[in-house]
C-alpha cells in the first residue's frame, strides 16, 4: 500500500499557539540564553534578591509556564521544551540566584521580633530553611523528570552549588545535591517544625511557598511508586489549621512567625477577591491596588452598594490615597502577575482576558528578538488611579504563564501527571529547539489518526533550515508530509525515528508524520 500524494488530514482540528503565546516562550528562551551573569530585563526594585521579583521567582515561573505549555498545548514537542527547561534549571543554580542566603541566614528583627543579635551565617542554600529557593528548585527538577522521563537531576550530585567569594572567606565551598535528597532535607525540616511548613526567611513560614515542594513530592511519588505525600498532607493540613494559617475566611494568612506562634493575615490576596467582585467597572476589567480593594469593600458593605459602582470606586481610590501604605514597604509586589496567574488556573476567562487586554493596551508590550515581554515601570498608578505598575516577575514570566495556561492547568498535572508508561507509548518531535530560530505552534500526537503533527514558523521571517526528527515511532510504514505534500516514506522499526529536512520561513509550515501501514 502506497501513501497518498496529499495529506488526508484536517489540521484545523489541532489547536495552535498564537503569536503572543509563541512570543512568551521565545522571551523565556532569550532570557536564559544570555551568558551566565547577564540578567537583561530581569533586574527588580530590590537588588539583593530578597523581594518577590527576585531572579529565582522569575526563573521558577518561566519553568512552570513552559511546563504548562508542554503538557497542555504542545505535548509532542519534547525537543523544544527539554533544552529550555534545562537552561532554566542551570540559571537557577547560578550563585547570583541563591547567594542572597548567606546574609539572610543571619536572621534579624524583621523576621524574628525581639531578636537582638544575628546568627552565624551559612552559604548552603538547601540544608536549612530557605524553602523559597529549595522548594522551587525541587519542583523545577521534578517537573523536568515528569515531563521528559529524564533522571538527569535525580542522579547523585547532579546539582552543584559553588560558593567562592574572591576576597573573603576561608576558601571555596561546594554543596552537592540531587532531587531526592533535596526532598529529604525539606521533609526533615517539615517534621522539625511540627509539619506547619519550612521557613522561607528565618523564623517565617509562608503558606504559599510550601505548596511548590508539595506538588514536587506528588510528581516524585508517581515516578517512584511511593506514597510519601499522603502522610505529609494529613500532618500538614492539621498543622496549618491549628496554627491559623488557614481558617474559615476567604482570606488566608500570609505567614507564621514560627517561634512566636503568630499568624499574620494576608493583605495582597484581597486584590483578587475584590477583582472578582468588582468585575466590570466602566465597561472594562481593571485591577485595583490592595488598599483600594479594602476601601471599596468597607464603603460598599457600610452603604449596601453593589460590586460595579464607579462612584464607590472613585471614593475608594481617594480614601486609599490618604492612608499610609501597609507595613511601610518600599517595594510593590507583583500583584498584576499573581492575579492573572490565579485567574488562568481558575478559568475566569472574562476577568483574565480583560486584564490581558489592559496590559496589551496600556502596559507597553514590547518585542525583542521575537520575544514578548512588558517592560518594568515602578509607578503604581497614574494621576487618575489607573494601574501602571509593571515588575519583571509579571512582565517576563507571569503574563506569559497566564496566556499559556488552561483552566485547572496545574490541577490536571497534579492529579494526572505523565508517567514513564505514558511517555514510552507516545511518539515525539526532537531537534526543534528555540535556538534553531523557529517557533513551534503545533506539536501533537493523534493516536487515532496515527499522525504526529508539527507546525513551525521562523520568528524573524527569514528562511531557516531545520531537520525535525520524529522519535519513538511504532514499527511500520511511515510517510512525511510538508505543506500537505508527500515528501518521502520510510519503513521504521519499533521505537525508530524518521527525519526530514525543511526550510521554514515567515509563513507557517506544517510537517506531519503519518503511519499508513
């Protein structure tokens, strides 16, 4: 039986990335393709890597966004995502990402009220506390293993941390870990703290930071055939309720002072709650600052006003402007980024699209070398109270995350992660990394049609020669079509491969490998 000269498959049934989604992935690539020590576009309001827009948070969220895109949108494009995720993890291991811990480890009166002297510092970013780094690194490497069935970061000493200041200290130190012994350290810290969580800064347990290693433990359990997380979750849920980190309220606590046993109520989380209640204001979705959200709630409840009252909003803005900023913070958290990420996971399409549209209209979307980002702007609002703030966490990572996510995207990965068996049974595309100069808009395997579908386009419109390779194919006769036309056919042995040379330019090129016998 000979293959047809024209492809007998309607490709419109397979969703494509749009130009914005592809632009976000390319921006991730552009950032991590920089030489080590270069952090173009990634510098934040606070230069010591202590705040919420630090390098580690940007890198982690780019990894999670890439993971979502691979799992839900381009599941056969393994050759695209493996080098991207590896490079993100490589950057995460750079000393400029984790070196802040030497100073932070000394603690202080802000995180440990009443402390009068500092602790002896240590450089090792994994061994104790610091879940805001170790938890993200654990999830990034667990995600890598789950998506790619690759044990690179599970091998002994596969992650190395080199601490060697040039002019001070008693000589270089190297700390070596792998994914599973990082998890073991975190479990030990959890147990030591009565299962309420691992500290971010000394003496401070943040509720949100402990969620990332929990997700990682789930992936590791599925991969190892173990049930570590089940026992952890029982103890953890009991502990966080007992300590007041969660309660019968729509707003959870932000953190717990561990020694003092004091839970601190959340402030920033209210902005999401207010957004969902305010909905449309003047016909458009708008994010309000946290103080405005609180004032709106106070006025609306006192006067029994509805959620979409523009006059109440105007009064709330005036009232918020007259009050001192909570906690006297010098820096503005990445609320826009947090909010669009939350909305994407919740599937709140109207609100999400409204905020993304506002970002595209008002927050200066920018393109550089085919990558889409939103440049930093430290001003929170304009004179009329309209949102203007853009931090590197939001502009580099979070908006891209929101565009690449689907409803329940993280939830679906958590509940039904890919397994070794899943990946062993599915063909995939290799040799199409972003460094080749092309964007991948489709990358799916259709088992029913026995077709591996790939759509490529060069980011700058120039012609690029690429050689995509279809791997893990079933034994049989395969044909490859480029632009709907048969290029060649080949008999493949089980777990075999099939490659084709293709010129990709500014127009989309569809490449389809089909098993016909």
